[in-house]
């Protein structure tokens, strides 16, 4: 049984599983309970969406566990929610697995097959009069080994991502010494703003993903590798034509990430990197580039990164300008609130500008 308020999602689930199983689709928890109340044959497994009107997935799961007829039916949550706390709550309620949308059909098929296999093994064990305790111990060992394998694979992927960052950062630094140091300092400014906005309840950072976001931010200027050296290292101001070429670094970086994103499907890291690479020069009032986005249409991480990016450019020496003081930079950023910058981010900046000043004095290698 698949329970989801989206008929599109139900159709995708049915298409993924109908070759092997009879799939019963339900559009709400209430509809599912009305069916289960009179069903002569209960579903083997229930796939359950979390965010549904009237009765959410947690409520449905809790009610299933309270009913003697349905309390032992394995429940797999299928949801767009990526927060660790949500996953833990699901397992606390008795779910056997957690699949994040958008899911890969092959993965859903394997997970369902795995749990069907576990149920069959349980029936065989019980049929041989073996104790339920022994089976549960075997199942616990299996789940622990599965979690160890998942954690190991996640660590391998993360090391690969960090390797790519290090390599790209090194290449950028070899082409343009300013950019190499700049991206590391901007990452520190981003951390300050994220923590400040989190404390002010302006943003909710997914558990365990702060470091991933900060590492992804170091790729925001990776597109400068594609800018000709004579423009990237030019002393003095750009001509209008040169500036148009320079602006292309946002597209170069984002297109490179998108081109190879299929190698790491559903990667939060690549999603964060793409948002910041493409949109860190967009402006709240719509006068930025490359897409002339405005307001909340600009990805939130890009809106936050922009303040740190501009602050660092203001207080740093460049081939085309002298550096400005911290006080001058603060004044410029506040003047740009509501025009160039998200007012909420400027508010967080003002709350933590002393930390910005401290980072600007660091020698970052």
C-alpha cells in the first residue's frame, strides 16, 4: 500500500513496483484506514508520505501501531524531508526504513524487496519454531551492518567532494591569487552569518550539513578558471566588454556542476554549490546577474553568501582598487539593504560585524 496526497507520486511509486507487486494506492490516511478496516488481506508493506493534510505520516504510523491488526506491518516513509531529526522520529515510531524524494526507482525496488525478504525469513524462522528473540537479534545485527555500510559510503562520497574542492581551489589560486584567498575568507563570513541567522530563527540549517554548505561555498568562484587570464588578472577597471566576459564566471561554474551532477545524484553538496556558484551576484532588487532574479527568488544561500562576498571585496586590495575600511564597508552594505542585499541578511551582518572585522585581519593560507 502506498499512501500519499500526490497522485503524481503515487503513479511513480506504482510504476516502480507494479511489475513485482500488487500496489494499492491511497490518497490520505483516512482513506487508507477506511480500506484497512474492512480488508480481508492486509498489505505486506506500507509506503507512507510524511507531509499530508488532515493526518500527517507520523499520525498515520502511530495509529497503525495502536491497531492489533496493523501493528506489525512494516512502514517505509517516503518523503521530501531531509532532516535527520525527522528520520529519527520515524524510526522511533516504528518505521523500518526511510526513502527520500525524489527517489531512484531502482533503490525503492531494492528496499521494498529487502524488507519483503526479511518478512519471509521471519516466517520461515517462526515456522521452524525458532524464537522471535533470536530473529530480532539477527535483524538488529543486519540493520547495524547496513548502517555501517551506509556511513562508510557517505564518508567516501564526502572525501571525494572535499578532494574536488581542494583541487579546484588550488587551480583558482594558481590563476588568481586574490580569488584563492577570497573564497576561503568568504566561507568564514558565510559561517558567521549562518550561525547568526540560525540564532535569530531566520534560517534552519539541516542537522550535520553546516560543514557541507561551507565547503560547497568555496566553489562559488570556480567559474573564473574559464575567464581569460588577461581579463582575470588585469590591472585597472574593466571595459564594458571585459566586464561582460567576467560576469560569465557564474554561468561557467554552475554549468560545470550541472554537467556532472548525474555522477552524484541527489547530492546536497552539489545542490548547494550550484546555487552559490550561479546566483552569488544576483541582487535583491533584481539588478544582478546572470538571471536578474530578485527577492526570495534568489536561493537563500546565495543571498547570504553575497554579503560576505561583497564585504571581502570591499576590505581587500584588488588590482583595480584600494581597500576600504571596515566602517566604510559596513556603511556600503547597510546602504544596499533592500536594493542589493536581503534585509534579513544585513540585519544578521550588523549583529556580527565585529566577527567580520576579526576575520578580515586573518592571514588565510
